């Protein structure tokens, strides 16, 4: 069990790495001083998303094991883990998160309850909302990229501004299109195992929706940047993501996305976030957060 463990912790690093960037954005945008508690919140939300991806892989394992590429990406499809160890891991990870969120009182408890419930309903039977067409996309829009941003805003009691609405819209469109892209990639194996939006409507319509959503995403960011709602300091994030978005129009509808391009883009975004935070420490982190 020890040798495969690093693979488990690094699994979906591109996804939870993006969560880390999203959680840090409200502090930079609203010029909030980084404190031990706000740092613990960012780390906790990121760890919870790592946990969510792990739980999803656990329940996907019987299906992913039937396909070579999906089996290779799923730790639990290659490694047997007893239910006792799984429960212990869940209890330890979620318990640690609850301890941090409890510092925010009732609001922290509500976030823990709401987030934990969403995690379980999406992946675990009998609900398994990821296999219910429509619900699968809605859950991604609400929770994959928008929820971590909203949680940091909510728990740190940051003032809501126009840019926050724009960013939540952007994250919602990004989550929707990313999920459609993944469903198109996995259509062949998913159509033999479980249902989702793309297996019901087909690759052709999902591809159309993917490209339409991508156009809306690009337009949303471009127009609000020109209108100075999105500051130019955030422009590099858009530039980093642009090759991924343009690739959706350059490849055929059935061709998979470039996984190395996604990983490279997330790594670049994380690097820029660190550089931006470090370079603006003397002037940006000036207010007091919880």
C-alpha cells in the first residue's frame, strides 16, 4: 500500500491545483491580509477537493477498470482498498476540515455540511447524480470551480463586487465546458456503463454546446476586461487558459482534449498566482482578515 500512495495524493493534481488558485483569488482581488486562519481555509478547501476527487474515483473504479486509459488514471481501479481504510481516511480528512471550518462558527458548519453532502450525492449510490443527465452538468457548474471561490468570500466576509459576479460566471462556464469536454472524451466507455448528459444527447450536440459555452466564456472575460471590471493583473490567467479554449475549435468533435496542455496550463496559473502574491505582499495584503 505504501508505494502507490504518492500516486493517490498526486492524483488529479491539475484539478485541485486549480482549486488552490481559485481560493487564493479573493484575497488578492480584495486586498486581504493573509493570516494563519485564512491560509488554513485555503488549504482546507483544496484538501477537501482532493478528497472529493478521490471519493469520486473510488465509486468510479468498477467502471473505469473496464477501460485501459480510465483505469490508468484511477488509483482505486488499480489498487484494492478495504472499506475500513476508506472510512478511516474519509473520517480523518473530513474531520480535519471540520476543525478548521468550525473556527468560522455556524457559517463554517453549514459549508462543511453542504459541501460534504454535495460530494456524496454526486459520486455515491444510490443518488450518484453524475449519472443523471442534467444534474451532472448542474453539479459541476455549482461546485467544481464556483463553490471554492464563494466559500472563501462567504467565510472571510469579503464585500461583494462586480468582479466577483463576473468571476463566478466565468468559473461556472469553465466548469460546464470542462465537464462536457470530459464526457465527450469518455463517451465510448461511458455509453457502455452509465448514463450522463453526453451519452443521452450524443457527441454532436455536446460538442455544439461545448463550443457555444466556450464562446460565451471567452466573450465574458474579454468584454469585462475591456470594461475594466477585470483588472489587467488577472489577464495572464486568461492568456494561460486561451490555448486550451482555442484547441476546442481546432480539433474534431470526437478528438480528446490535450491532457498535457491542461496540466501545463494549471501549473503556469499556479506559478503566476505565487509570483503575483509574492510581488504584491507589501501593498496588497494590507487589510485584516479573520
